């Protein structure tokens, strides 16, 4: 797929849409995404807060937000657990 907003011959410093956990023996990861026509992120923020509470909450959460050219707002949460049993 052609890159529309990148300089010609630009190469990203790391692969997109992937994760590398080389050398880690126990790690669980999940991607959760919410897409909306509204610019309000109240619902996805509330869902993220709920996931981050309680005894099985992830140890770390990364977040990202972007808007498609069609105007759809996307919020992505990457959740990490050190203990797979959690």
C-alpha cells in the first residue's frame, strides 16, 4: 500500500503494528480498540478505567488515538500483564 503522507523512500525506525518481546519469558499482551463517529472519548476512557481496576488489572497500559480520513475516531489501548494467570 502506498504511503500517502510520508517522504519518498522513508522507512520507519521500527515495524508498525507489531510487538517484540524477545528475552521475556512471561508476558501477556492485548490490543483493545474503540472506534466512534464522535470526537468524544468518554465511553472508551470509562472502559479503560474499568479494565485498569481490580485484582487482574494490567501492569501497564499504552494508549493511542487517531482519526481516519473519513472522520472516524479510533482509540487503541495496549494492555500488558507480567503474570499470564492474571
